[in-house]
């Protein structure tokens, strides 16, 4: 079963009014998120539960981004 997260499409829709540098950063983020989602699905298929939680928030000139860490639970726990 393939899960459609639409990460790339959503990022492109939101990047229309951004600078070229911002668009490149968003494309990189979308690609990394796509890989992360795929890896989370593989971990779940291998028998663990995965929860991503915010560990911190990065700030710069009025902008911010959530930094994430995984919480992993195995079936035997």
C-alpha cells in the first residue's frame, strides 16, 4: 500500500511567492521529509511505533522552525 503524503506538491504550492533561495530550501526540506516519511513507514513495518515530537524551535530574524526527535516504542515494551 502506498501512502500519498503530497509533501512535494504542498511545498510547491506554498513556494510560489518565495525567492529562488527560499524555493531551493523548501525543495530540499520537501525531499528530506519525503525520505523521512518513507523511513518511518519502514520502521513501523519492522515492528516499532514512531512518534516525532518537537524538541526545540530554531529562531532567526522573526522566522522559526520546529526541530524534531523520534520517540520509539517496540512491540515488546
